[in-house]
């Protein structure tokens, strides 16, 4: 398991392995609770195993401080037709509340930026809830720009099934 040293003493970043699935699910649930959306989590360890390590639909990095996981980021590639190249899409970034303010979130986001550059991605994108002012301030501090002129649309559940049946 390769670990990447960071500028923060005793803080390392590594790519998650199958053994980390329970930890990944715990981080997902912690984030969902923070976002007041825990009731929406249907992910299980088995779903994550298949999605992350069998189908390789996304990747996870873990931030560890003194050998203990304190944060994670889950991301995957999407594609920009305008740029003609892949991008990284950050689905989730979470640092344990008691570990915030130490630069771990900034370092995880910077590491994703490094991955995007190394993989020749055109950009790094993510969504943020409008009420999450502390995260918005954090992202702006890191050089992010809000895409206020875009509206996110979603089709899910029965509507997704019905959409697919229209072919």
C-alpha cells in the first residue's frame, strides 16, 4: 500500500483498498449525517465492494493522521466534450469534525488537484449544498468558483426506470 507524505507532519494520504470498505461506509454515513441526509444512504459494504473494487466506478483516498483515518475523498472521472478530455469529479470530501482546522481537508483537495494534473484532466468539479457556508468559504479559499448559472437535474428511482423504458 503506497502512502504519500504531505506537508503536514504525520499526515499521509493513500488510496483505499477493499479492506477499507467498512471505514469508507462509515465516512459516507458521517458525511450524510452532517448534511442532514443520513436517511438517503442506501450504500452497503457489498455495494461499495462491487462499485469501487470490482467495477472500478470510483476511487477513494484516505487521509491518515498518526496512522488513524481522519478524512476521505471519493472521486471519479467524467468527461467534458468542450475540453475534449476527462475531468475529476469529487463526489464526497469529509474530515472528522474533531480533526478540522488542521489543514487535512485542504491537503486532500490539493492531492486531488495533483491527481487531476497528473492524469491530464481539464478540471476538478464538485457540488456543494447552498446552506453549507463554511464549506463554500473553504472552497473559495482554495480557488474554486461557483457555477451559479447551472442547475443540477436528476432522474432517479422509478422515474429512472420509466425513462429507460422509453427506448
